[in-house]
C-alpha cells in the first residue's frame, strides 16, 4: 500500500512524490492513468482476479460449514469465523475495485471512493491480524489454564472479537480526522494510508501503525505458539513416540503460520517504511504493487491454514462434498470455566465400568482431533490441564471422550 507515482501530463520529469501529490487532485474525475505498462496492469489484474475469486470461495465455504454443522459452533471456531468474515469483506469491498482499476489502467471511483477503499481495507486487514493474535493467545491460555474447556461459554471469545474490531477502528479512523490521510498507492490502482508524506503528522502515525498493528500481533503469535511447543516437548517422558509426532505436527503448523504471516505482511511493512523514511522516488510503482498484492493473498491463505487444516472442519468439508453426516470425533473445547478433576493415581485403579477413557492431546488447541477406538480400560496418563509446577512434572492436556456404541 505505497502511495502511487502517477503519470500526469507535464509531470513525467518531476519528482515522483510531487506527481503523486498532483494525482490526488485529479482523483475526482479519474483523469489520470497509472505508471505501469499495459502488460503490468494485466498481470496485476490477473493476480487480483485469482485472489478475489479464491478468497471469496474459501471464506464463503467456511461460513457455510459453520452455519450447517452444529458441531463446529464452539467458541474458538467463532473466532475463526471472525477472521473469515474480515477476509470476506476485503474480497467484496476491496479486491473488485482494484481489479477493475487494473484492467482499465486507472482509478475508477474518484477521490471519495479512494478514501473509502483505503479505510475499509485497512480496517478489515487489521481486524484479521489482531484476530490471529487473539486466536494464538486463546489456544495458549486454553492449554495452560488449570480448568477444563467449556463449549457453552462464548463470553471470552466474544470479548476478543469485539476487541479486534474496536482496536482496528482506533488505528483506522484517525486518517479520516487529520492524523495522516488515505490516498492512492502503488501504481494508482489501489488506495491506502499516505506512506510518502514527510510531515511529522504523517510519520508519527505510520510509526504507531507499524508497531501496534504489525509488530505487536506478530510478537504475540510467536510468544504463544512458542510456549505451546515448549509445553508439548515436556510430554516426551510419558510417550516418546506419540509426543514426537505431536511435536512435529505442531511445529510444522507453527512454522507455516509464522512464515505465511511474514510473507503476506512483512514486505508490505518494509515497503511502507522505505516509502516513509527513504528518499523520494525510492519505491517505484512496480516494486510497490508486489507487497500490496501479497498482503491481499492472506484472504486466501488464512482459511486454508486456520480452518481446512483443522481436522474438525476438514471432516465437515468431506461430509458436505459427500452429502452425508460428518464422522464423529472428540472435541477439544476452547474456553476455560469448568473446574477439572485431577486424575492422579488412575494407573492403580485398573479397568473401570464406565466407557470413559483419557486420551492425551497436545495440539494447537484446535477442536476435534479424531480419537482412536480404544478398549474400556483406562491407560495410565497424567492430568495436564494444569500449568507446570515447581517439581517440573510434564504438562499434558487431558481429554475425556466417550466411545460410540
């Protein structure tokens, strides 16, 4: 989202920042064209077309699954829905306009449309980033809390969702009231915050936006998932082979999440800082459009990573395709209000009459890992819904499930 270097008559030989400023005065009539070649505009249009189409399909499918299957309506899945809704709004309110502008080689909906576009897409993008941070914290607190999850308690997640939107509004409303402003970016086919103005007013806003809307969510995600990995590694003493597989799976998920976050948003942040603090003309239109397109790919990637790699959603997706009921599995609930009874000494009790058994789970807090069909006897486990104690006992998440039949 770098402010555009537009090509205006009589402006070609001037400083690109001055050209961009001149371009803002012509937004109302849409009388300027972008600095990209027709081929460049075509490539951008094709990329945005794919992003908009698949982002719309992926996020709509997530919402359909959530509405159709009751088993998906858990608190933590509600947070996943918030991410999908914000990404879906980007696909509906943003991508079509930038796609149309790229096909025509100029911005089409005027200056007010540019301001609206910049505000709406910044709002939804920051909501998505903050929601990812809230999701990581919820998974971390669920595993480390000394209480069992409660699938009927939506208060904690609802507060997290409200906070994500309120936090985003705090940082996207100021440009509408004079703290920086929204304008053209990149080659002039999209709009966002003015990254190139060298005033103290604009620079102070950009610094705060970079720290509190990009760096802070990233640090929260890394910290929370790092703590989860540390907790999982403590399980090795109980079942080395099982915990190693769990650890490898969680590590793979964490690496994918962090890498996709960085791929989508880090180039965008770097280009914004270069445009803000670098000399005028340092960021070319060709270079600035790449980070903007990468940031929009998060609308396609987020549903794949956070939803379709979730076993519960994947089972429901298979059931939707096959027009049948989803396979039953256990569910790991995501809130922490119901007290959990410790199951110490269970190894000495022998077989029990009930059909309950404890299954050791060390995951990212995703609902519903499929539980194998075990016998009626209880295997020795350690209750690990509690945080690590001073005697360095392993931390595990215990899950009580009922065998079918």
